C-alpha cells in the first residue's frame, strides 16, 4: 500500500525581525499527485492548506473531497464548475479502468452521498487533465487566482501531478474562475 506523505518541504522560513513574512501560497503554490481513482498520493504543505481536511483523512481522495467536504465549497471559488470538471475527469478515468474495484467503490460512495454528482453523472461528461486557472480561497479568506498544469507521470501513467502557481493575490470575483 502506498503511504500518503508530504511531497515537498515548504520553503517557508521563520520570520526574522525587520523582514517581511511571506506566505508559502505566494511563493511555492501547491503540488498534488493523484492516482487513477483520484486518491491523493502526495502533496506539499500549501496543498494541505488548500485541501484542508482532505489530506488528514485516512484515505484522502480528491473527488470525494470536492463533492463531500464543506471545506471544498469554501475553498473553490467556482465550486460548481470545478466539481463538474473533476467529475468528468473521474468518469474518464473509470472508462480507462473498467472493472476497477477502487473506482467502483469511490463512484458508489460519491453517488450515494452527493446530490450534485447524482444529477450530473447521467450527462456522461468526460474530461482530461490540462492547464488553466482557478480562484481559491485560503484559510485566511484571501482569494488567489492560480494557474495550474497537470502532467501524467511517465513511469506511472495512472498518476497525475498537478502544479498550481499564484497569478495574483486579489481581484478574483466571488464565484469567478478563468478555467477549470
């Protein structure tokens, strides 16, 4: 079994007198690695801040966090658009892995617990990991616009590495997004 762990140590250094303290969100962005059933395999400290309770769950899962965690609706400025994109990518992954017990378990849990997932599942939307931008809300309430790019891991094509970097620290309208 893969042990879930922090991917990257933060570059955040202790505050020194007379210097400006920088938030890791402003410098390193966040990085996550997920498997075919959207299980979170690894992440950095900034990602743990964004995904809040997901990274402390016994079996952290991105699709379940997006749909079932109240923290996700708070953290993702355009929750509905992002959730529909995540569901489309999850459906694509399920199509690539027919008969996967893990994907079937996650799908069952998702559809049992989320009215939105039940409503959107019959549309048969499919999607692929890509690049774009999205607005997120930090724990302090600051809204950031992040660019992101997702990459398949060459030696592990069932794994996706997604890197988010800040574009700007303000100016994202409530509920706004530039892509998902």
